[in-house]
């Protein structure tokens, strides 16, 4: 599978595009590890200071990544009380949607009113389509914050 290196300027344009489409969100949750930097960038763009994280691991760090199992494993969570809140759940890439679905389940179980899902890269032919996405790619993206 070919790799495509994404520049910081490209990521910032995608973040701005996603941010302009976000409506009625009062808390952002990034999915560790890949969704941490996008979540912080989107939070900054939207001037939202409330941000939390869930660490759901389903893939190796290889490029291209390899699945570790069928269901994402919750390794850690650092989120405030989300009862009645509208949440933006952010990750770097979406393929099957299993990580997003598990993150959404966790947040709804904790009382979130609504969970909107946003991703920087949606894989071409993905089995899942988040509410908001920036790029559609067939190639394996290499983000600027990753090792080459």
C-alpha cells in the first residue's frame, strides 16, 4: 500500500474545514493516540477549552497498521462529567468505525446527550462514515506528528 505524507498546512486546512461544520458542541474528546493532536487543534479553532481523551487501541502502530483484535480495548480515559453534554469525538483516521462506535458507547453510557464523530482521514471504501471528515484517501496517510 502506498503512503502519502500529509503536511502541517494540509492538516490545518482540514481542521479549519471540519471546525466550520461543527454545530452545538460544548466538549471535545480525542481518541488516543492518533486523535489527540487533531482534537487539540479543533478545540483551539473552536475556542473550546474543555477537552478529554479516551485511549482505545485496535491497531498496531505499523504503517500500514495491523488490527490487534475485533473490538477496541479501552486502555485509559480522562474525561470530565459529560452528562447532558454535546460531544465531538475526534480521531485521525476511520476504517471500520469500531473505535468510534466504542468511544460513542462509552460517552453515551456516561450520559452524553449527543456524540458527533469527526476524523481527519476517511479511508476510501471505509465500512463507516463519521459525521464529519476532511479527506478521503486510498493510500496510507503519514501524519506530520508521526515518525517517518
